[in-house]
């Protein structure tokens, strides 16, 4: 069976975990946590990166730092992972969903302004498949209406918009290092931001409402409870795993792009015949080959192809069920405007196996199976 995903492993992960264990400090903010944050700060040109226990937690921290009150509204796509909305729902905010652009599956920036009300506090663009949203337009809308922008860059680590790293353009960027993402620590994430003004509160939030981070830097003699907070700091063991992968980011990126390119070229004839649609990357975006998907004619065809591939030993999967049609989505949020593409496009999208340790022979086999399906 060719898996849909396997957690990435490049080589030095276990060695670094052992180093973390031997260092005598396993809790957060140890050597590897610092190395990971430094790596991202430099590579992505961002002033602050705080490693977190997940992207969900980074989104939660961002929602705290946006100072949301119950009833405040946050504009986002419905075609996204649960956490994009849930992190704000936990603060009592209302997710207001708008439609996506079919060619990228990203929020349609032209529909945002119409969804703004007196209660709107933030916009949450999700960079689907590591392909950037139209950030200039989104930042301009946010500026004119005094809104915060929280980028859900869970899939957008090491991907770019006009040369700027995703997650560093809005007020906050949230990354995921879950095992299904390009760079992994099992479970984990990071919160990135440029503005120094957020740092102290962000550190306190992450450290159970205490000023322990300041204490560790020797800036104060003892630490104490200073504000509300939670426990969002990952163990240094997990950070050790991640650091081994960040060091090999080039290699991981190259391999994922080879897989992406292979699928893209091998399946092009099907697109030319109008049997499938392939992903589109706007000129302004440099993507990170987070995902390879194709779109089928409709739900029925997708169901058939997924079953066919399973028979052939290939795990291909569909993706999000739009949040506005989920039980909790109906209870906590609302869809603004018309759902022209969200449901329709989500029903025809199918993702192909894509992970660092995937054998190119298997990639060829997957593409071959799809070509055969359409020939029969
Ligand atoms: C994976 C993902 C998340 C959640 O990431 P975790 O690290 O598992 O919390 C959030 N948003 C999007 C778009 C994702 O793909």
C-alpha cells in the first residue's frame, strides 16, 4: 500500500533528540527550541518566532493577542481546517466565512470587504497547499478598516509571496510542524510576528501566565503570575527532531518539488483533454510543494477514482468538508454571501500521496494508475 502520508525523517533526528536528553534540560526553550526559532527568524526575515505545541495553539495565541471580545467577528474561508475557526470561537468570536477562488482554493480577497461589519476585528487568510493568498489586497483592506491579519500558514512554511515568507506579512503568522506538514516535530507549531510590542504578552501567554521567559534570560530575579496564559511551549526533544529537518530544508523542499513536478507533468495530458484540473500557482507565489491535488468532474467521479486507487494499493484522499456545513460551523459561524465555489470545488478535489520519504517509483506508479483509470 502506498501511504498518503508518512512523517518526514531525514537522518539526524534521533542524534539530536539524544543531545537534547543528554543536555539535562528537556522542558521548553532549551537549545534546540532556540536553534529552531533562530533558523526561522533568519530564513524568513521575521523579528519574533515562538515555537508552540501546535499551529492550533499558535492560532489560539494570536486570537488572544488580537484582544477579541465575545461577539467580535473574524473573516476567513470555510474551506479550511477546523482550528482556523476554533481558535477564535474559543474566545467567543464569530467566524464569518466567505467564498474561495476556485483556481487556488484560497479566500477570494474581492469578497472580504463586503463581509466587514462594526464587529469585524480580524481577517484570517489560509495559504492553502502553501500557495499564497493575495496578500497585498488583504493587507490593504485590513489597513483601511483597522483590522488585524492572522495568517494561517500551517501549510505555508518556507513558501513566499512576492519574496516575503508566508506567515511574516500579517500581524501574526501561524505555522504547523504536525507530521503531515513539510517540516515536522510530530506535533508542534510556531507563532511568528514582526512587532516587538507583542513579545512580552506572547511569552507570558505561552508560559502559563508567568514571566518565566524573562527570568530565564536573567532579566528578573524570580518569576511570578502576571497575566492569564496557558502552556503552549513544546519540549526540547520535539524541537530537536524539528531542527534536524530545518537544517535539511533544501533537501526536503527539492524532493517535494520533484514529486509535485512529476505528477504535474505526467497528468498534464488528462488536463489537456479536460478530464481533470491541475493546481494553479499565481506568478506572485513561490509555493513549497506542500500538496499535490487534482480536481475531478464531480463528487461521484472522485469517489470512484479514490476507490479505484485503493484497489490498486494507493491511498488518495479528499480534504476539508467546508466548515459552514459542519455541525459546529453552523452553530458558531455564518457564511457571508453566496457559496459558489467552496462546496462545489471541495467535492471534486483529491490529494495524491506526497511526503519526503516517498519513493519516486511509487510516484510514477500513482500517476500511472490515474492515467490507466481514464483510459479504461
Ligand atoms: C494542519 C493545519 C492546522 C493545524 O495544525 P496543528 O499543528 O495540527 O494544530 C491548521 N490550519 C491548517 C490550514 C492546517 O493545514
